[in-house]
């Protein structure tokens, strides 16, 4: 397995939810200037669209399309919401974290009528609750949910909810930003109309664009809906179909890097291979943190292997910024928590990171806490 080798001025390792640590070859792929309308570049764009469909286990022949969209993942989500929900209908948003809440803000900015099914940040929504709402409100035509809610690392039940959405005759939109490429998503079992993800999460590319995997018949039926010019999903798709190009300046370097990132994902054994590395990273991290007495926020039954939230030590000497800087001095970047009620920090397992890197971050946590004068292991938290 290749390790992260960029001595002696190696970048800090990113234990974050994206952007992530990428391989040297992904970074090197960007040392080129590509002409955005030249056929060489457009061949790369076309192949990326095909390979993303293959990664999802679907194809154009099977009725799916892949649309690339400039901007980070949020732009991709906003593009779908702005382009596919008809003006006279309602969107049901399932929210149990910051990314669900962000979609509520998007809808507000677009003056889009919505219904919200909000659950606590540690709890997954139930398919029964979704069914009840859909049966009560015939104006809801689309349902959107987040697969891995990166706020906590919770994994939401997309198969159960997707089934109910389909049975109720509505369309299903999935924010699979931090899961696609590393958590298996079976399009043949889950009726997904639109899936959104981005270049710089589990596929381990660099930031610059998001992408949407859409059921073609659903996409083609969205004519005239778009509430935005630059984020018009069908318009973008038509642009690719017309001349193979992005409508506006593409993130050329990010596209070149992504091509290599996709090859490295394929070489690792695709989604299954990447899943096993991330799951091992997660196991090593959680074992190490538990040994130090840290309490993970989520119950293991809903915890993904993407990112984990840990409670702050209950000790007056603990200060997050001090802790963060000590770990940064040791060459690693962790992430603050994003929970509304409980003080947490987060450690991600995704990106070009391996078990040895996870052991290294646990060691850094141990040293930082000890330097702050806090004895380890931490006392067990009472409930
Ligand atoms: C990262 C992420 C996004 C998009 O965030 P950007 O900062 O715009 O890339 C959306 N949803 C989820 C679940 C994410 O993890």
C-alpha cells in the first residue's frame, strides 16, 4: 500500500471531512494547463462522466446520466434542488445535522415551499415517519436526505426511506457527498432519482466540482424549472451533450487530478476496496481513542466509518484551540465539532490515510492531552 511520502516538506495530514489529504500522483496531475475547449480535455470530461456512472453501478444504457457542476458540494446540492423541484410543489427535507439544515437555508433562499422532518443529531429518521408525512401531504413531490451526515458521522437509512418514497410515488434526492465511492450504494435496490457527491471526498480528488447521477427520464422532465442560470442542471447536461463542454470555465486542474483519483480508486478495488481501508482506519482510531478514555458521541449502531465525533475531556484544563494547535504542530489537522448542543471534536478517516496514520493521530492526541496536564486515561463519563 503506498504511504504518504512527501518528505522533507510534507504537508500536514488532514483528518477532516474534505478537502482531504490526496496522493502525490493526484497532486502531480495538476501540473498542466489544459485547453478547456480542446478535444483532449473534453475526452477526459467524457470519460469521467462514464466512469462515475460505472462507479455507481449504472450506465447510460440503463437510463442514467452524469452531470458535472463547477463549485463545491453545496453548489451541486443547490443545483439539484433549484432545477428539479417544480414551482408549484413541495420538497420534504430530512435533517439531522448541519448539511440537512443547509438545504433548508437553500430552500428559503429560493422561496421554495418545504416540509421538514427533523430528528436529533444522534438519531436516524424512520421510514414510517416519512410515509406518514407523504400520505398526509400530496403537494410533496420530492424528498431529499443526507446519506452520511458529516456533522456527526451518522449513517442515515437510505434504503428504507428510498423504498417508501418510491412506494408513495415521489422522487428521491440523495446527498451522498461524504459516502459515495466508499460506502456501497445499490441503485438497483434503492430507487434514487438524483445522487449528489463531490470531487474532494471519498474519491480523493481535489476541490473544484461536484457531480450528479440522475435518472435520465426524471432529468429530462425538468425542462423550464431551473431557478438559476449557472446552476441549471438540465442546462448543464445539454451543454455536455451538445459539445462535450462545461458551459462556463471548467476547473481544469481539478478535472485532471480527478481522472487520476478515479484510477487510484479502481486500483484499490473500487468501492469495496476503499470501504475496507476506511473501515480499518475507523477501527484503529476508535480502539486507540477508547484506550485513552475518549467517548465517541454516537452509538456504534449508527456510526459510519467516515468520520467520528468525540466528546471534549471533562477537565477545566482542556481547551480546544490549544489542543488543535498542539496536534497541528505535530503535523496533523483535526476538525472542530459541528454539534449544536455538545462540545465535540471530529477525526475523519477519509482521504489518502492509512492505519499507520490513524495510530499517529491517536499518539498526537495522547501527547497533546498529556502536555495540557490532563491524566490519561480519562475518567469514564457518567450518564
Ligand atoms: C461536504 C459535504 C457537503 C458539501 O460541502 P462543501 O463544503 O460545499 O463541499 C454537503 N453535504 C455533506 C453531507 C457533506 O459532507
